[in-house]
C-alpha cells in the first residue's frame, strides 16, 4: 500500500511538471496568434468609431498592453492561489464557466467513452476469434473506413439523416429550446446527447477494435489455446478462460488512452451540434483570444488525460500484479 502511494505521488509530481510545460506552450501559442482580440470581439467598424481612451480601456481589459511574460507571470501567480481568472468573453470566473461546460461535456464524453470501449472490445474479440471469416472481414473493413473518417463529417451525416430527414432526434443543443432549466428532464438531456455521443462512439471504436483483434489473434494461435483445443474445450470455454483474461490488459490500456481522442473529437462534434460543452468553449476562447479561459480549459483537459493514464497504470496491478517490475507493486 505504501509503495503504491509513493508511485502515485511520483506520477502526480510529473503531472504538475507537465501542466506547467503545457501552460507555457499554450500561452506562447496564444500570444503568437495573429488574431487581434479587440477586432475579433468588438468588430472593425465599432473599433474604428471608438476614441483612443476607449481603446485604451479595452486594451487594458484584454491585457494586450502588457508584455507576454508579465501577463503569464500574473496569470501563474493567481492560478497557484486557486484563481483561474475571469473569462473575457463570458464575463464570469473561469472556474464557473468550466464547471458548467465540463458538466455537459462529461455527460456526453462519458456516454461515448463507455459505448466505444464496450463495442470496440466486443467487436475486436469477435474479429480475432473468427479471423479470415465474414465477420472478421466486415468488422475490419468497418474499422479501417471509420478510422479515416473525419468526426465532423460523420456528425453532419448523422445530423442530416436523423435530425433533418427522419426528424426523430434534435439537431443540436443540450436541452430543448424555450424550456426553463427546472423543466428539463434527464431524458431530455439524454435525447440531445444521443447524436453527438454516437458520433464520438463510432469514431472511437476503430482503434480499440483493431488492437483487440490483433491481440486476440495472437492468443487464439498460441500453444496453450492449441492444447486446450486438443483437450476438447469448446470455443466459448477457450474464449472465456484464455482469451478474455489475456486481452483485458491491452484493451484497458487503449480504453484509458482513448480519453485524449474523445476530448479532441468532442471539439469538432460539439461545434456541429451546437452542444454547449467544453469543446465549443475551447473554440470560442481560441478565436476570441480569451487567454484565461483557454488556459483553464487546456490545463483541465491535460489533467484529465494524465489522470486517465495514471488510473490505467494503477489498475494494472489489480488485474495482473506481475505487471509491476520484479513482480512487486510499486
């Protein structure tokens, strides 16, 4: 137990260093952006009609009148104290904006993550067991096609088919239009999340399916499976006793690693479906040069990816203690 805590503590220290590097890189990229925050958010016509005093107030508000290094140090000082700053676009604390947006995105990404993981694992096992047969060819072909399909294009197709033509699902947003927050039910949120969640699930299945298939093929062609066949074990018994147990670890690895893919894909998908989540807020912050909000979102998503990988590493020991060096837990 103590060694596990030490291992986790070292990983968390690495996460802090990673977040520090990510914050510097993000701030440098935003500072190098050619987008003028004043022109992007006020408009060229309105900006041209303002007096110099009004422009100076705007520059002070957006922080463009300070050197980039000074702006970063000011932001870092407040961030260490627990203050993520105020969003220049939403006129609210960044922590409050992220809390609302993240709640919507977690609901959407959680559905997609679970669905893609389960379907990808099942399809990969089926394809690996029936290598070279019709089921394998169909699953492998589907996975290869989906792997090269842009998520935003698939989102547009699903929106047109189910939202416009068939009219069985809403075309966007996370809640019905014109309904007060108190009147929104859980089923309403699920219904609005179906299309974006399905889009993320479909695009996230391919990598898990293909990797699980390859691992399952290796298992089915191994000596111990050949011996099990010679003993007269049924196919289901071989899959249950030898296949699933050995393919679980790589599937777990891919499942937690797919968190980054889910987060990246949600940016485009949320734009297509006008889903008010973290992805849509990221685009708004990037195009509007809302540095405090963009920094906060970047660090939160980076921490989510790191914690996902950390969770996978810690769970390895619970599934197979031999995974730790020397056969001991860290």
